[in-house]
C-alpha cells in the first residue's frame, strides 16, 4: 500500500504536534513536564511566567514552520531558505536565553 507521506514525514509531523501542544501548555501557564531542582523556574512565579510566554511562542512557531516545511518539498530553494532562517533564529534565541540565564552571575 502506497502512503502519501513517508514514515519520516509522519514522524516529523507527530513531533511538530507535540511541540505545538507543549507551546500551548506553556502559554496557558500549566506546569512544565520536566521539573529541575536547580532552576528558579519552580520557585519564582514571575520568572516562570516570563519564560513560559517566550518558550510557548518559540515552540509554536517552530512547530508551524517545521510542519510547513513538509509541504515545501516541491520548492527546494524556498524550503532550504526557510530551514536556514529557522536554524539561525533558534540559535539566536538559545544564545539570548543563555545570556539571560547567566546575567545574574
């Protein structure tokens, strides 16, 4: 039986749905799925609210962009540029996150 998508594409779309769900949970202010004992995330509600908003938007954007990349396969130039832009934006976000985390040190 021939599938419209490859197993890799189905798995990537599943991961995109999980990222979308995690982003929506963050924006709703629900508890994180992973608790770490060394983070201010559990003890400081203002800090937690700020990062939940930022992480929620970041996760939802990544989920939407990576899901749309599955359908841009017929446009390789556009798909490659979108991947590069996403990787650069994610790298900048993570660098800024680390700078913010260690700014109080």
